[in-house]
């Protein structure tokens, strides 16, 4: 009888205890396959860079890249889908209500906890 009572209490506690949910990253869609992507504008490199992953733009020139392992894309089916996915991602994030507001610069030994952050204006990352 004692074991049944303990099992019943444990089941009741698990049933009425709210589920713990952890933050989930938004779905990046096909943009996740790009290291550098612009929906509307040029993608330009100066100097020496080695990029592993796709580089591209849906509307604009791609110049100055010498060493890209992953492919260059300019106004093709891949970039059209990435532009659509990026717009959906932007709309999802834009509709999200921030819980924390940070000022620039980010970093400097700060500990950033889980949450939805908003940084107004230009910022730097140290």
C-alpha cells in the first residue's frame, strides 16, 4: 500500500508540475548552409580569406573571393530559396518580444544568460 501511495504521489507531482522548456534556435532553413549571404546587395571580399561554406547573393555582384570551399551562388535557385527563408526568419524574430536590452559593446567578460535580447543601434562585439 505504501509503494502504491508513493507512486501515485510521484505521478501526481509529475502531472501538475509545469514542463521545463529551453530556448530553441529559430529555423534558419537553407540560409544555414551559407557562411556569407546577402538577400539584396553585393558580397565583396578584400584581402586574403578562406571560407568553408557557401557564399552568395540573391541580387548583386560577388567579387574578390579567391578561396571558397562550398560554392559561390549569385541570383540562382539556391539564393532565391535562401532569400525566402531569410525573410521568414526575419519576420519570426521581428515578431518576438525581447526580454533583455543590451548596450554596446557586447562582450568584455559579460555573462549573457538565456533570453531574447534587443540591441538598439550599431554595436561592436569584443
